[in-house]
C-alpha cells in the first residue's frame, strides 16, 4: 500500500522535500496506477480532462457531495477497488508515530466533522498539548443534512464546534473568539479558543479562502491560516491530522507542500478516521469520487517537481 510520509525533525527541509519527491515518483510509477489508468483507457496527463467532475466554468469548484455518480464506471467498480486500495485510498488509519504534540481535525461535511472528531479523541496521548479543528464558513448543503447525525448547524465551522463540544466535553466551559466578518462567506475568519483546565488547548479555526470569488477555503488555506496564527510557536511539533481514509495521501501532499514552502521545521502525519472493521467496502464506494482525489494527487505531485 502506498502511503506518503514525512521524515522526522532530524532532517532538513530540503531533505524532507527530496524524500517526498522520491515517494511521489514511486507512486506515479506504480503498477497499481498503471493498471488503473489502463482499465480507464487514459493516462496521467488526460485523466483530469476526462474525469474531473468538480471543476466548472471560469475555474469554479463544486463540493464533492454535489457530484452525481458516473454510470460508465459502474461495470468497472469491482476491478478498480483493489487498485484504489493499493494506492492508499482505503486502509490508512493508524499514525506513523505513537506520540503527537498536536492533533488536528480537518473539516468537511457534518458527518465528516463528527466522525473525525470522534477519531481524534482516540488519538490523544499524554504528550498532546493542542487539539484543533480546521474549517471554514461554508454553508451546510441539503445533501449533508440527510446524513445520520445529531448535529444541528448551518456551517462547517458550526459542525466542527459542535463536534468538539460533544467529544471533548466542552459544554459549560467558556471560550474566547477572534472573528472577522465579510459579506462573502468565503472570506470570513474566526478562531474560537475553549478554556478547559485539563492541560490541553482546544481551538476551532475558520479560515478565509485565498480565492473567495471561486471557492471556499481548502486544506491549504486552512493550514496556512493556522500556521500564520499560531504555528510559529509549535514548529517543532509532530502534528497528526485526522481526515477520511480516502483523502489521506491527497491531503498529505497538500499539507506537506505548504509546510515545506513555508519552511516550517515540524513533521506531519495524516490518518483516516475509519478503523479496519469499518473501511469502505467495494460495494459501497464510488469510484468517480475516488478519481477526484487521484486527480488531485497527480496535480500536487506535479507541484512537487519544482524546488520548494
């Protein structure tokens, strides 16, 4: 199984970048990727042109929840599944390191915020000093409200905040908030800091988008916002990010790129929230959704080809 990783803090930033480039070359040259592209009758350069369902006119991007399954992939669904598994879309769910100073929940849909925060609670150890959620003020879509969850909120930031209150028993504790409003929801920012005397700091970050007229804040925007606001005091940290299993490799490359580009000397790891007994099965996964992430991995791989 292919899993990207970042060397520890004994390595320089340039050494970390070179290690990831080597891993990327191994991924792009893998038999699993070659077989997958062969089944789809495409290649690395044209995969995005054929299967990118998120990109709309004038560079606009839609949420993955809004994508309709691609019926042409249905008869290849079963044969593609083990290839996605080998490429790291299914089973990445255990941290590389046993101890992590920072545990960070990456935002998403209502159910994603709830599931990832629940997972984060299981990942805390005696060295964990900061527990943070990275989100934005993206409005919750009608599709998300159909999911089975007890959360009742209007934005991704609200879903993350409610998840933190529930999982970390923050109800009744006070918090401070640094809020910056805007008519464009994609430009709103907020930092909520919960005051709980258990030796840890709990925070929710709502980041502004770097392209507010096109899209909400993505993983890179939220990470840069986080590091600009408080990361300089934690740059030696080992940071564990919690996401969905299928996003691990894609979001690792995105986070690693900006970490290296920003010259932050810490180290990161990305883990999925579904344990072995709950991973997505061949019957339930949507190959069209997974292709969106593969396209993104290839895009970030190309960005790493230039020195950072």
